[in-house]
C-alpha cells in the first residue's frame, strides 16, 4: 500500500490560542434593590397577619424594588424571591378582602348597612338627626344594641374583691438559714 501523504504529516499543528476572556455575568443589576425587594417581600408576608394595612405598602415597594433591580438580561435570585413573595402576599390579601367584603354584604347587617348608606348618600334631604342615628347604629352596635356595651359590668364577678383576705403561709416570709461554710455545695 502506498502512502497517500508522500511522507508529509497529515495534520498541521494547531497554533497556540489566546486565553478566552471570562464571560460577563448574566445579572448586572443593582443588588441593593434586589435585597430590599426580598426584605419587603418577607415583611409583607409577616404583616399579612399582624398589620394588614402596611401589607399593601410593603408589597408594592417589594415589587417596585424588584423591577428596579433588573439587569440587562435577568433578575437575581433575591429579586425573584422578593417579587414572588410580594405578589403572592398581595394576592392572598386581595382574596381575603374580597371574601370578607362579600360575606359582610350578603349578611343581613351588611345589607342593612349598605341600604342605609346609599340612602344617606343619595337623599338630598338628610337631616343631621338621621346622619347621627346612622352613625350611632353602625358604630355602636346593630338592632337594639345602639349605645350599650355587650359586657355587663355591674353583674360581672370581681376577682379582686377578696384580695385582702388572701394570706400567704408564714413559711413564705422566713429567711433561709445561713450556713457557716460547712456545706459549700
């Protein structure tokens, strides 16, 4: 068999290449805003139970900070987590708000309140007495309870009436005996 390369090398050596520069990170946004977004998301989740009126402010700030932290191509993990926590907390709070409003409006007290409120708003001849009665009825109670408290203070038991008669045993007031160093432990 004959040599097809005529005593030449079949392959040429590869010339040395320059090192490949490191690729830039996909995220080049603001890490401070990403962290703030995560903190606002966590706080909004905590305030879901404790202070719902602050929840909407904190969730909105968490979503805003997540949007501000976005880089050229992607968000960081903290920004994604903050966005997810803030949006889900807003959704949960919105669902609770819709549920409680619908339950209130479909109850007899809620229907009565809505009917009286619309009457006050739309009637041109509402007297001060009607407005006062409306406020008194719905701020102080419903149907016959206006102006009264639900707790009967006059007939409630007073647990501190007999406090003077209570006495501690005399052993309670005795000082412990001092040890002269014989029993250290």
